[in-house]
C-alpha cells in the first residue's frame, strides 16, 4: 500500500493466490461462520469474541502484516494478494477491524510524508497489537477546513490538541490509534490521537450493518501528534480513499459471489410445478444478469490490483471504477438474492438481509454514489 513505484505483478503466482484463498476461506468458515454474523446482527456478539478473531488472523495467518512494507515488519505482498484476502473477508462478512486498520489507516500513514510516525505506528499495526482507524473527510477539496468536525489548536510550546466530534468512525470501539483530520490555520491537517488520551471518548453506534461497527469519537482538548506538515492532509487523505475504494470493491466482489452461489444452490433445490425453479427461463435470465454484473465488477477489481502492483498512476481512477462497479453489482445481486429466494429470503433467520445490509453500508462508506462518481470524475480530470 505504499505509493512507491515497484512492479509486483510477477511476485505471486496464480497457484499461490489460489492456495492463499483456500487457506483463508477454511479459516473463516471455522472462525467467522454465518452464525457469527447472525449473532452480530442480533446484538449477541461479545466484543472479546471479535478481539480474539483479530488476534487469530495475525497469529495464525499473518494477514495483518501481509501487505505492509518490509521496512515496517511486513511482507509487502502487493494488491493482488490484498484482493484475495478482502474477497474472502467479504464472503464471510468479517466483522473485524482489518479494513479500518490494515488498509485505510495504514495507507493514510504511508502517504502522510512522516517517516518518524510510520516507524512509530506501522510495526504495531502489522503485528496486530495496534488497532488503528482513520476518520477521513469524504467530501473532497470543496469542503472548507472550518466545515470539518474537528479543530486543532497549538500552544506556545508547539503541542497540539483536538476538539470536536467525528460521528461515524469505522471500528472505533476497541481501536487504540485514531487518525483524524482537523482544521488548522494552514488548512486541513492530519493528526494521530492515541487511546487513553485525556479528553478522548469513544461511543459505539447502532448501524444498519452491525457486521461493520462504527462509533462516535469525541475530543475535548485531547493531545494529538501532527502527521506531516500543517495543511498537508490532502495527499494522505486522497491516497487512503483510493486504497479504501479498491478494498471495498474487493470485499463486495467476494460477498456478491457468495450470494450468487447461495442463490444458485437454492434454484437447484427449490422445486415448483414438479421441477427445480432454476430450470425456468425467467429465473435463468435473472441468474445470468447476476453473474454478468459480478464478472464486470471482478474484472474491474482485478485491473485495479494490476495497476497498483505495476505502480501505475492510473490506479487512483481504476480503484474508483472498481468500487462503483462492485457497489452496483453487490446491490443488484443481493436484491435478486432476496427475490429469488421467495418468502424465506425476507426472513430475519436467512442470511440474505445481512448481505443486503453490507451492500448498502459499503456503497455509502465513502460518501454515497453521487460523491463516488464525482471523485472518479476528478481522478479522470474531467
């Protein structure tokens, strides 16, 4: 997730990626089953259960450090590997802080231009000891600094404090490092606040998708560390948004594929008028439409991974193309999944609504469809 131009397209073979996919899938079937997602949706999952799963992801699979640069204790495996990891996470509706910590926060730190901060925080993120999250403004450069939810103040000794509220911070509860953008006289600036800081409080929020928890972060004169230079948050924020868009695309492709598989299984088993419903032409057409949308999204996500691993500057646009395509596909597939399952698809007990919830939350994660298209147009200089 570093912006250094290093070609990684030949570093991992297809056989290795297939083996990695199988290993992750087997692990998540065992430790992050459908029952885990159901418990989360029902509000019956203890926080220590998610913490234990997060520890297992690193201790048993080493996933958290897989894409971290070597100088910070990682393997620098590249985006093709990250794509496989995230597709399997999406398939299982993984509720851990991988996206927030290992992807968004890591990308933010790598692009902030502060080597000292990277050396301080990234090894802990890679080991899993530090769970980081980033609250990034998603409304672009047209949002004035004073419109941000946070204000930064500097005292005579040069120390910074933050005051204000961030309302929807991913994986906030349980995080011990917060990357936040606040208004300063120089413009929008990036800061790090460590858990336990005076004036910092975190409150969990109830959301549509409980498998992707968010929280409110309140700061009242909380001590903070400036990352990079004052007024220079834009580079880190935009890079982190690009990487997160790619990550969300990969997650959604994996989740949509699982929805299609479940719907195909049901269409083979459910019988009506003496034959499987999957044999009816109207159902075949709808299943074909689901597959078509999914394959387009998968191709766009694969292309984004390839551009990133080549160090191609078009990754920024490719990531958002993949995200928009995957969001559209996942929303379509989950809607069709519910419809083609008939009455059972509308029930609370069935998994369909949990995937539908994830589709809606993912689509809106970076500001919603309109903002996502605007961001793509900006990346394309249109």
